[in-house]
């Protein structure tokens, strides 16, 4: 691969339903089957395994792994998205990054299956996060690259339907593997689940890579050798130092060194910001945030995702600590299936329906955020322990989740500031609005659960976590009103 000036894009032709479906299949295996089972059940089982069966310590491990991995997931899409926009190969500018990222992703899943200690588990998880987000940074620009504007709603609906379907398939397979009649809520069940994730990820990426209609791009050579300015080195070095400091703060126990590194991280972040204001590429990377509608689309997605990731990583432990289920991983998988089952129909029809309604997207966000906030409030005030009631709440939560996911990408595509020349870079920022809450959500919720439950008992930690989730969903509902360019 080589980095080049922006190539001119060919005129977009309307794509057949089957071509759109094949392009979106990677969302099925590389996202749906991959992340929800991994982040909500498999990682929790692996954490309890390396923590010698302690749920409290497992909570802290999940908190650290999730937030540390998501911190890289914030940076990687921006970098890879920028490079992908400027990549020229005979395979196109997106497919090489997707293929290489997925290969490293599969290697990371193997490391995760063999992890026998807390450091090994977290390190393997970081490999998975970095590589998968690198692949999806390029993949997120495929729809803006090759799909006509008039097909945005259908493409977005298919994309999210593939994600939902992948999540159903992944959780269903995991539910069978973790059932009491098979492997149960054990380390062996988690490893078997990782095999399912790896196989589906590999199969789906092959189909999508074959379907993406990218044309070969020729390298544009420059006769002038470019010298990287000192300001760029300073900004880049300070940003890297800030990221490393953040990882230390997220992973290390609180101590004198912790506070010293935190202070140093704040200082290097300030240096990166000041130096970066003079770097055209850095300014261009964040310039889309000055677009009012694009900014509020990102903000809406941030808070909706924040609400989800405040709850999702710890629902398995809720079934263990509050509902007192021995096969807690199995039961939490069923609950997540209820959530996704409730979201399938809204995800499938919502995007197309929003096109039919003349591009009306915001009503779907209003409905989804209100429903998700309502379910979180019920869990907050009652800490439901009745299984049928919990599964019914899961379906209701899923209806809201699916309604939002149906128009999620369509909203972003509708307001992209520079769709022709910077789709990957701008969609990388959109991707960050999904990954950034995964840094703060698990970190905040994990610490609240651990300390409040340990100090005060009576499952106070779970009540506070559900309360904060309700707030994030309501903020998502409020901020979508500020988007003026979409109805």
C-alpha cells in the first residue's frame, strides 16, 4: 500500500439488493457475531476464570479491559480512516485495510483463547480491539464510497440488520454452548464461543471483500520529497504519550505513580492540542466537528451508546449477583437474545421506512431513546429478579435499540460534510462517537459496581448504574432535536 493524494471517485450506480447485502455481510460476522458475545458474555467468563471465580474481581478486569481497549478504538479509526482515504493499490483503498485488520483480529482471538493470566487477557483483548477497529475504519467508508444517496436508508437498514442478525446468531450459538446440558458457564464454553466468533468473522470478510466494487487506484508520485515539520512530530509524539498515559491510568492501581502519570498525560494532551492546531492534517481531521448537524449526530450517538455500554458489560454479573442464577452466562445470553430479537424488525424495516417517509430519521431516535430510558428506570427502581419479566423488558429494550440502529448510519451519511473526498475520515469520527463511550461507560460503571456493592451492599451499585444509563438515553433524546438538516 502507498499513501497518495485523493483519487477521483467514479459515478455511483444503483446497486442491486444482493450486492448491498453481500457488502454488508462483514457487519454480520466482524461486528454482530464478534462484539456482542465477546463483550457481554465471553470476556466476563474469561475474567472470572483468571480471577479464580471472583465476580467482584471479574468486574474490575472487565472494566479495565473494556475501557483500555476502547481507548485504542478511539484513535485507530481516525488514523486508519485518514490513511485509507489516501491509499492506492490495485485492490482499491478500503479492501487492503479491511483484509489486514481482520487477519490480525483473528490472531488476537487466538491469543485471547489461550490467555491464562490477567495481563495476558488484557493484552490479547487490546490486539483484538486495535485490529478490528482498524478494519472497520476502512469498512465504514464503503457505503459513502459506493452507494448512491437515494439508497442510503436501505443500505443503513441492511447494515444494521446484518449486525443484529449476527448478534442473534452469535448469542444463539453461545447460548447452546453455555447451556447446562453442554459446556455450561465455564472457561471451555468461552473458548468454544471464540471459535464461533473467529469462523464467522473470517467467512463474512471474504464475502464482503469480493462484493465491494472498488476499482484499482494508481499511485500518484510526487517529484518533491516532503519533510515532516517539527510541529507534526511534536503533536504526534505528545498524542502518543497521552494515549500511553491514558492506558496506564485505566489499567494500573491507584498509587503515587498513578497520579504522576495522570498529571503527565494531561500535560502531554495540552501539548498535542496546541501543536496540533498548526498541523493542517490534524485540523482537517477534526474540521467536520464544526459542521453543526454532523456534530449533533455524533453527540446523539455518543449518549445513546453510553447508555448501552453502561449496562451491557455487566448484565451477566447482574444475573449472578442479583438474580442469583448459577448458569448466569447462559441466562444473560438468553436476555441479550431477547434484546436483539426485539430489535430485528425495527432494524430491518426502519431504514427503508425512513426513506419512504421522505428521509424522516429523528422520530426513530425519539422513540428508541425513550424506550431504552424507560427500561433502565424500571430496572433501577425494582431490580427485577423474575426471569419472564426480565426477558420481556429485554424485548422492549431491543425495540428501542433496533429503532435507533435502523437510521444510525443513514443519519450520518445524510449530513457528511465532504462525502466525495473525505468519507473515511469523517465516518471515522462517527465511529469514534460509538467507541469513545466504550472507554468511559465500562470504566465508570465497573468502578461504581465494585465500590458501591463492596462498601454498601444491597446491590446499590446496580441501582446507580441503571440510573446513569437512564440519564444518557434521555440526553440522546434531547440532543437529536438540534439536528436541523434531517427531519
